[in-house]
C-alpha cells in the first residue's frame, strides 16, 4: 500500500484540503476523510475519496482511515480542543506524517505546534494557497509563543480511582497512558482504569482581561 493522505473534518477547510490534494495529483483512492456528519461523508464520497463516518479522536476510527503509511494529515475540525487531541494522536501513531492543523483561535497556534503539528494556521487565514504551501512544506513554523491557553499534565491514577472511567475521576482528563500505550477521547472514556495507569489532563488557563 502506498503513502496515504488523511483529512479529519470535512467542512470548508477540509474540503479545500481535499481538493488541493486531488488537484496536485494525489490518487483519490489514497485520500481518506473522517467526519462525524453523514452529509459531509456523502460529499467527500462524491469527490471520489474514501470517507469514514466517525470521531477523529477515536483511535479505532483513525486506524480504519489510515491502515498504512501516511504522508500528509490535515486536521480541520471545528473545536480547537478536539483539533489538539487529534493532532497528538496522529503524531503518536503516524510519527512520519506531515501534520497541518487548523484552529479557530490565534492563541492556540503555538500550542498545537508544540504538541505535534508541523504547520498550524487559523481557519480565518486558510486559503488554497496557504494550505497548499503548508502541505508541500513551503510554509514556516510560527515562532511566536504566546501564553498557552492550556496545560497538559500527567499523573498516576489514585487507588480509589481504579476500575472507574476517566470521566468519573477528573473533568479535565482526556487520555490514559498504560505502559507504552496511549488512549484518547472515546477510547479513553470507556476504559476502566487499572493500577499503574496515568491520567492525561488538559486544563484551560484562566484568561486575564484588562478593560480600558
């Protein structure tokens, strides 16, 4: 199986990425789209690419979408926290992929860079040209490092939390580290915790405003 391309989220940005890949000579059979919306999956299928209905934060969904080597991955979901989780998961399971992530907030750019994106941009600035430059490696990393909107923490599961799902342990829990395996999103939510597991916590930082 040859190198594949993955697009997670088939809104305006994801559709633009797919059209760019097709227009650049990528075979439609080697492009996979993942989206939660049946209508989006139908539109993607209409473009001739493989389309999977499912949650991009689900390891099994991504495994179905990218069974072989992945050259390019575009993360273009509407929620920035979900975009971060998907970026982290793709980087973990397909470390050689070139990952381009679109986020809504400018302050999140440096953070998704730090946690796995080769290139990041806001949805407001995404155009065919900008997206194409990023996918072809002609873009540049944003060197700005504004205050991080989130922090990622990891801690050992407490004895009292063994057997519970992460949703009952900490509202900030987004993943589980078990030995050399990592579980995110829905995979982590349905996993009973075991002794020795570590919780991955994604905590929002307070936003300080100065009114004039």
